[in-house]
C-alpha cells in the first residue's frame, strides 16, 4: 500500500476522513461501480483508513475520485468502520469544506457524484455548506415490530440516500448520558426488523435506526439519535437521516415544500433542512450544516504492523 494522504474534518461533530491520494485505483466507472470494486478487492484499505488504531468507530471515510463527468467537481465513495454507505450528508459537507481548504473549489455551486446519484453542493462560506441530496421517499409507513425488552415499536421506513427506520420516543430520553442505552435500544430494533423480514426496497437491509424526541435548543423542531451500521452513533443530525425524516414528514402532510425543519443531534448540533418537489413530484431535500478541517496527515502502511488492516470490537 502506498502512503495515504488524508484530511480530517468534522461536520457538526461527526468526523470525516477524506482520502486525497494513495487510495485504491478503482478505474473510471460510475461511483456505484467503483464502490463495488472497492468492496470486493480493497476492503482492507477501508479498514486501514478508518478503523483503530489509525481511526475509530465513528470515523467515516470519503474516497476522493475523479468524476465521470468532467463538469462535476468530484466523485466521492463513502465508507465506515464496517463497510460502505450509499450517500453521506455530513461527509459531503465535510468534503466540500475540505476541497475548498485544498484550493480545489471556490464558494458557490458544485456537483459531486456519489454511488447513489449526483448531489449538488452550495459552498456558502469557508464552513457553511448547503447540499441538495438525492430524491428521498417514505417507503413504508407505521410499521410495527416487537422488540425484546421494549415491546411494540412503530415507525416508518424511508430512503434518504441510505435506508432508515424512523421512530418516535423509543427507549430512554435522548441525552448524551443515555448514549450506551440508546445504542442498545437501536441495535435491538435493528435486529428485530431483520428477524421480522422488514427491509427497504428490493430487500435492502435497513442499516440505520433513527430515534426522535423533543429538541432542547430554541428553534429546533426535533432531536435525534442515529445508529449507523457498525454501531457508532452519528454525532451530527445525519444528513441522509434528516432527508429520510423530511420524506416522512412530507408524506404525512406535516411539512410543506420550502418550510424549514431544524434537526438537532444527540450532541446538540444542528442541520437546517427543507425540501422541494421535482418535476416528477419527488422530494429533494436540502440540508445545511457546518464543517471544519481539523488535521492533515499521511497514513503509513508498515508491513510489519500487526494492525495494518485495523481492528474493531
Ligand atoms: O450524514 O448522512 C449522514 C451520515 C450517514 C452516516 C453517518 N452520517
């Protein structure tokens, strides 16, 4: 493995590690094809980059790629401590701020290719980014599942670039002190959904669980706890999770196009969100958040390192 240059940022508290050079050569296909190749042939590179001891369980990676369409600013492939993501809202915001830090993009509008579609980004300032996500939708409404220790939990299944089960008031209060218990609760819900055969479209695994409660800060409409695949919780309000939430609110007639929804995370950070309807009536979410570059580093792959390909619990 070549030395790998990475730039780390956080978006509303959630980390992103962007691989800017030294990543795997994935050819020139679409981001979905390159992600498949990354998963099949280079998974040890993923764990090298984000798992301990070079990373940690909350670290989300973004491999910077040449876009297929030269009019686009970049291609991005997202991954975490256990595998690959479709889209990642916080990491897209982090990538925009990082590319600006590198002098690769200026303020204003840019398009990024992702494995699930093209996402448009408006870099409003050095730190503030508005992303227009892929079309999002509520797939199943008012689904009930029996969760050991919790009883019946009811929620919606929605797509926001990843698959989510969204439920109100399941388990303990949404406080930082309760994060271990919230994690166990969300893991139990995820297991129960899988055992009950409840999936996203085409049998897709529901790999994100989102629990909602009352917000704490003025102006916020809701607070969430989001369990990501790999059992880390999202420190940000989760861009794809907030998109899924907008889709559910819109489908329930509880949020109109253009109306603002401020989503607060379990650590108290916020995304401002709204949606528009495209020509086909699909929900196109816009999420605004802030990111900060925190470090630049070169990761060295020493063949004698017993943890060359990382470890995780
Ligand atoms: O912001 O979409 C997001 C996200 C997904 C997983 C972690 N963050």
